[in-house]
C-alpha cells in the first residue's frame, strides 16, 4: 500500500489506514478516492498530493496554489488550532494574518476559503514544520498593511 502527502500542509494519506472517521475504509487505494477528495486538514485538492516516495515541493505548491483565499483558510484553521491548544496570543496573531488574507481575497474567496467554516478545532498543528515553512515564506511578504509583527511573533513563539 502506498502513502501520499499533501504538499500544502504535510498531511499523509495512508492507503492501508484509510480515513475511517471520514468514511474512507482502510485499504482504499488513492486512485479509488473520488476526484473531489480534499485534504482533511487544509482542504487542498487531490491534485496537491504527491506519492510519499516522491519528495513534496511545498514552495512550488505555495507559489502555484496559495491564493489569498487559501492563505486565509489555512491561517484561520491555525487560529482555531491555537484556541484548542490554549494559545490565545498565537490564536490572535493567526487571526490577524487570516483577516489580512480574507480582505485580499475580496468578495469571492476561492473554494478552499469557503471550506474554512467546516474546520474542526485542532485539526492543524501550529507547531508543525509546514506551519514554520509557511511563516518563513510570509517573511518575504512585504506589502503595506501586512501584519508582519504577527508573523514575527509566531516565529519566535511556536
């Protein structure tokens, strides 16, 4: 059985384990998943998964797929995870970043942002390597009104 990793958040789909709590039985092969399958953590499309023996390229995926709406959804989910972990200052920092990207997304944020309301508290890990890579990438985001102080706070505290 094979494993596939989400290049956006690092979630690993293991064919042997499936995702029983999402209705995907153990032993379900990747090719048998529906075309509209989404990452259970960040809601990235199935096309953003790579077979685990193929190294994921998160920077390339971020450049290609990380619209303001997607960044809003991810930061909003991370804020909820911080809330679930009892990290109120970190939650507030992620909320500031999420609010910035929500405003950038405008009135029609993409599908990923729309699915942010379906999150489960704690379903993303603020202390993960993927979150650190996202925060490091945001250090290069030099535009007016971007909450850089929130990014720096998170890098220093997570």
